[in-house]
C-alpha cells in the first residue's frame, strides 16, 4: 500500500478523533481516553500559524498524524517539538517514518529549524528506535513524567539537531582546544 503524507484538512478531524481513541495511541501520548470530537475540532481548527499538522493516509483512510509546533519565544525560534500517533492496526508499516520524513523536510529545508525536541515514554521501545533512526538522541530522563493507567511513567527527552547546519558550540570547543 502507498502511504500519502499531507497537511491536515478540516474533513480529517473525525478520523483524528478515531485515531486518538485507539488504546496504544492513548497509552503512548498524553491524550485522555475520553476525549471528544468537539475537543479535536476546536484544537485543530484553531491551530496557530506556528503549528503544522500532517496526516498519513493509506487507501483513503487516515492512519497517522504528526503535530509540529515551532516555538514563538524569540530566543527559541530555532526550536520545534512534535508529537505523533499511528493507528493501532497500522503500526510497523512505515507510517511513522513517512510522517517524520515530511516533518524533517519542512524543518530542515523550508523553515530553518535547528533543533527538534520530543518526549517519549521510556517503555515505548518502538518509538525510541524510530526516533533514533532519524538522528534523535536521548538527552535526559524525566522521572514519573505522566500518569498512565494508574501508574506514573518515566519519559525520555530526545532531540535532533539539523545535520545541515553547523553547530557553533562544537566550533567554539574545537577553537578553544586548539589554543
């Protein structure tokens, strides 16, 4: 099957509601199990200009979503964060990879993002492996980050620097070492 990744359209909102109603999606995101269609419509139809939302479509059905939030603080405009979900019945089919590729193309080639951040539960091995595949590294661990099914769960902070941009900190360290 061919996976098409495109921008979210208003008609996709019912599918996003169904996507985030999946058990594994709820377990691996911060969404509550009883979210409403109205909440998703309000959240997605009033998204600010610094928020990009992509959907993955397979055979005409929405099977994944990625939200990409560019920071508006003047000192952090080079940073964005994202969250994503893949429908429970469509995991391990490359959908997450296609969503991330679309996001990285936007970030690296069109809107000049240097740093992309994310948070992932420590027991989400598939998610961690996916992010590492695209150059994300674990930068820290948040103990008891969020409540899930009655238990507090730890999460990793992960980030990726745009490999096409020079890291000025590395340059400073190299210059200092050579002196």
